[in-house]
């Protein structure tokens, strides 16, 4: 089976500024200015055609950043990305213009993707029917609820028939009936051999729908492999973290922020400091 997505040593670095003038200093000073924040660090993995990959991790682990990079919305700071096919991102309100109506957003999104006017007219009824937002299709998107935005975004993305589909928490809002409709559509994509990345905090959905799991922690790959192997490790991590005292959680989070700033500590230093709880959770044993 051929590869559809390959990431090699992908890193995404942002600069954090306390005030606007700091941005100017960053431009003019030889060594730059401001604190570094690494949303992703040295991410490497590959997906095959037909893979359904669940991306898991706690809030702030880098899940949305990696979805934006795979879909081409943002570039990496370093590393290489090889995408074999057209990719579409589905997230709440992603790519929607709040000032335009739902119908106008459909036209705009399709035009940006290279569809011709007649092709858009042919697709329009299918997209509107799938979205199930009624007369709101001709209302400005700024009047939509988060669930309605998700419906419209999902309807557009699945009906343009992409080769690679990235779903970022798009099924976390709205009713269960529409969520099931989306899952049925995703299953039809699975049967066609398309690659799907599914980002969700619902471990139940990950287990039900995905074949593989990519676990991100502090912007790094903690584990990647079959769902049956990776998800239990993640569930144990969450269980252990919830057992930690307030002080232990504070120290853990400080360590995470240190990693995100690029100040990586060696395994020898961690062992010397005797962070037994951290070592059991695994984040310090790189």
C-alpha cells in the first residue's frame, strides 16, 4: 500500500511577545527577540492510503497545529511534508467567512479549490442537503451556532471528495443524529481507500472508527501505531495524571512548558533529579 502523507522532522515554532513593539525588535535584532514556543517538535510519521488515524492528546498537545500543517493552512518552521493528493480540513468554522451567507461560502470555498461554476452548481444541492441547516443557508454565517458552522464545513469538505480528510473536533458539537450521518459518510470514504485523520477527545469514537492512533504530548510524538496498542497507553497516562497531587501536576506542567520553549532536558538530568512520578508517566524519559 502506497503512502499518502509523510512528515519528517516537522517542527512548528512561534514567537511569543508581551507587547506589539517586541515584534519590531524581533525583526531588527540579529538574534531576534521574544520567547520561542514550539507547537510541534521533530514530528515524523507516515500514513498509507486507506489509513484511518486518530490523533489524541490532552489540550495543547499540538493536535490542531498538526491538522493545519497537513491540510496546508500553515507551513512548518522546519522539516519536510509530502502529501499525495488533495487534503481538506473540517473543523468548527474553518475556512468560513462570517460576513458571507452559507451559500456564498460554498461558492467561495469551491472556487478556491479550482472548481468551475457549473461544477459548483452541480455540487450545491448535495452540500445544502447534507448540511441540514434549512433557510439559514442564505443567512450570514456570523448568525450560525457552532453546530451549524460545523455542519456546513463538514458538508462542503466531504462533498468535494478529497483524497485526505482531516477532521478536527468537528463532531464534538451538534446532535448525535448528524454525528452518525457524518460517521457513515466517513465510513464510505474508508471503503474508497481515502486517508482520514480524526482528532477527537472521544476515546470511544477513536476506538470505534480508527485503525491507528497518533498520540501527541508536548508537541512531540509519544506513540504511533495500532489503536489497540496506543489508546490503552494514553488511557493509563490520563489515569496516572489524574492521581497526581496539585503540586505534582504543577511540576509536570512546568516541565512541559520547558520542553515547549525548546529547553530540552537530558534523560540523565531527569534521573538525577529523581522525578519518579514524571518517569512513570513517561514524558521525561525521552
